[in-house]
C-alpha cells in the first residue's frame, strides 16, 4: 500500500454476495468513500495487516470463516479495526457476541443507507482517535528508550514511588549524591518532553512504561 492509501480512511467490505458488494461499493463510492471489497474473510486477510486506517463492514454469514470468526481472529492477532456487521440471518446471541468484542454495530439487512453512513463515520472517528493515542504512546516509548540506562533507572524510581521520589530518596536508593540525581532528573524531564515529575508519571501511565507482570 502507498503512503497516501495508508493516510486515507478506507471502507473494507467483506461479503460473499457479489450483488451486495457491488451495490454497497457503488453507493459508498458516490458518497466519496474509498471502498475495497473482498469475497471472503481469507481474501481480506491475504491483503490486510492493520496498517491502513478505516473500518471493516463485515457480513456475518459467510462460509469457511464467518464474520464472528474473522472478528475473533483479528482480535487474537492484535489487529484493532472498527467493525460494522451486516447480516441477513444473524440473531440476538450473535449480535451480543459481536458487540461484546467491540463491534460498532450489528445491522440486519435490509438497512437504511443513512444508518450505515452514520456508523462508518463513527468508526472512522474511533479509528482516528485510537491511532492518535497509539502514536502518542509510541512517541513516549521512543523518548524513554532514548534515555541512558542510569536515567531509565532513575525515571523508574521517581515514577513508581511517588511518596519517595525526592532527590535524597533516589540518591539513598542508588548510593549516589542528590546533586547527581538532580542532574539526571533535569535531563530525564528534558528528554521526555515533560515539565514536572507529575507529567512524567502521567506519560509513563499512558504508555505503560513500567508495567510489571503479576
């Protein structure tokens, strides 16, 4: 995929009914949406890796791999794309399962095109927000990785011990002078692009920098 394709939100339509694919693709295209169609879940998986922004319109009742199975596969693979289910024969249990797994909606055919448009726009907005958050988290992680090993050690102490993160406390823990800690602290705040220890703690929480296994 080109860079422009990655930046432009796309509607990925997966449905084994050729008529549905053609009519929906045409209708959405006339409204200005970029649409890519696939006849099966496996065809979709053969080209999609989660990098392209947009949403997935997914038929529930497909052979080989149905919509819920594809949703579960994407979730297990860590691919988080907003999904709008469309179905001609899905029931309440299927819709509940889909929504529990994060689907935007579960629409029964025939549905009003205006409702689908609303759901697509909501999915695009949700995807853009998620990608913005992920980008911000990646930037925080990159800044942290740019710290020296000593700076990372001190950042860990001051971010995870709010009651005992003074320079004297950190110096006592590491067996170094408070002045040295002050120097490192200033460099840490500068490199992490934060002004205070409180902002450092907030950034660490957002990016899950110091997650510990249970």
